[in-house]
């Protein structure tokens, strides 16, 4: 039985507790409500020893208490999606008369991209929404002042006739708007989003009990799955395809003694131990091959290791982002110490570090307009290939970049004292010889 502390305004907590009854045999939810954000920061240090993990009712309470959180804390927050936004708009349209022509809407910056994308999908005129962006200051006094300013902005637009209703994601703002008689609705997460957050919280805590000292998280993403699903007119094609994907992944999970979490739209997460994931890297490559054969699309895998489920997931997200930058699917590992392994388990496996404390090196790379990651990859590639010297063409072929880009990188390194142009190599009887380079460090 896992004990999860739920932090947020009381109405939001009540909804989560209600949905949480579905998981009563797995998790015990303890409510920690607050009236305003000023009170939120004190909750974590005062009650950390009472729970095994924290679930926040949304991004706002999470950001408000973030300075109080430790890496060892198991943390999840309910993330609003387009469904939350659409539900709020529908409530306004149902409850408000006359017809709404313009709505004032506030968004927390942490969720700006998701909510803005959801608005765009409505294909409504931009002029229909007056958007107020805000960020959580992580300062009780300033947060209280911000609540007041946001409420005043909504009220001012409504009283002047610029808008006919308001949509807010802050409990305190919603309460004040109701008191002033402003037609309004609050963006609340849906029951489905609550279930998703609860499942993730439970799986994170389950992973923390695995025998190995470090936790592993794998994010498996099948690209363009929606296009694959639309190819066939077969009645149950999509469902059968998803079942086959799950079968392949569950068979792999069985080897890991791990757990599978489906995030939707071709994205899956596997929680397990670092030791098991490293031992079963060949089985993972086999599973990826089976998936790519089944869906005829690239499959990207990001693996993260860490002392906690949170840090492992953060590393997995960095890894999947790197994997998705490739033209074809790849398996990328980001370890707890910052080491990156590309093409893990393959013949072209490449290991390098993307962190450094060397200020002089960072300054030189900055002047050369070359990232530390790219520089470390070149170092690792030269070491693995046994290159004493190499050309831009050699580099371009192994790092999947253009020769022109490789030449620009090496020229920048040479100009800033990190590489030498040691000579030239004439490939044909005509034309200029291509330059040969050597790393200095």
C-alpha cells in the first residue's frame, strides 16, 4: 500500500480523492488542502515523513512548492490537456447568455504549449480569446498579489464590455470572479487525467522498491502511429494493432520484471531497475525491431537512470528527445551521472558525457558555436574509431550530418584552440585536398 499526499485547493483534492477510491487496494490518499498559495510551501516540509509520494492537483501547486521538493521525493502533478480546456469552454457556453463573443483566459507558463495547441485545434478566431499568461513566482506575497492582478484583469475586461466571460485555472481567481458576478468557469483536470496521474504516481513508487539501487525508465515512442492507423479500412484494425504493440512490450516487461504504462498516441513508459534494463538491452533491440516491422514506422527509445523515479524520468525525456532527432529510430540512454549512450547495444554504440565543470572549455566552445554534447560526441567517436586524425567527411558520415556542417564545427574548434588542422588528403588528381583534423585535448 502506497501513501500519497494530495496537495491543492480543497475542491480539486475532493475530486481526486473520489477518483482515487478506484485504487483503494493499492494507494492511500491523504489530503493536504490550502486556501491560497501562500500556505502551500509549508505543506511539504511539515508532512514529508507521512507519505511515500506527492500528487499535486495541477501545475500551479506543484510550481508553488517546487523549491521545497527534494530529488528523493516522488512527484506527479495532474497536467491539464485539451479535454480540460474544452470542458471549461463548454460549461461557459452552456451557462452563459447571451452568446459569448469573447473570453478572457489565463494560462500558467508551464502548460502554455499544451493549452495553446489545444486552442489552435479549435480553429476559432484568435480574437475570440484574450489570453493572460502568468508564472508562479514561488514567493507567497508575490503569488497572492498575482492572484489579485489576474482577477482584476478579468474583471476589468468584463466590466468594460471587452469580454462576456472568463476562464481561469486558479481557484482563488475563480472564487473572486464568482463573487463579482463575472460569468466564469475553471479549467479543471478531467477524471481521465486524474486516473493517469494516479497510475503514474503508483508506478513511480512501485519502481522505487525495485531491488537495484537505481531506477530505470524507458520511453518508447512509435512515430506517426496516427498515420499508420488510418491506412486500413479494416473494422478493428486500430484496436488489433494496439493489442499487438502491447503484447510485444508486455513480453519484454516480463523479462525485466518491470511495469508498462500507456501514455497514448504511440507513447509508452516502462518502469524497472537499471540492472535489469542494462542486462536486457538485446531483448529491447529485438522488441523494437518487432514493433518497427509491425507498424512500418521508426520507433525511438529513450532510457533514463537515476536514484529516484523523478530523475530517471527526466533523463529518459532527454534521451527520447535525442532519439527523435535521428532520421531513423534509435535507443538512447542517459545515465544518472549525465553519461549518454547512443545506439545502445548496437555495433555503432557511442558513449560520451554532456556535462563539464571546465569553464575554460565551455567558453571556447561557446566562441566556436559548438555545443558540449557535439564536442563530447566527436571525442568519443575518435576514441572508439581509433582516429589519430580524421576529415570532415569521416565525421559527417558517422554523426549523420552534412559535410558542410562538419567543416563548420571543425573550423570553429581549430580557431579556438581545441583542434588542429594537421594537413590535407588528396582524393583525386584534381581538386583541393580535404583537410585533416586532430583534437588537441
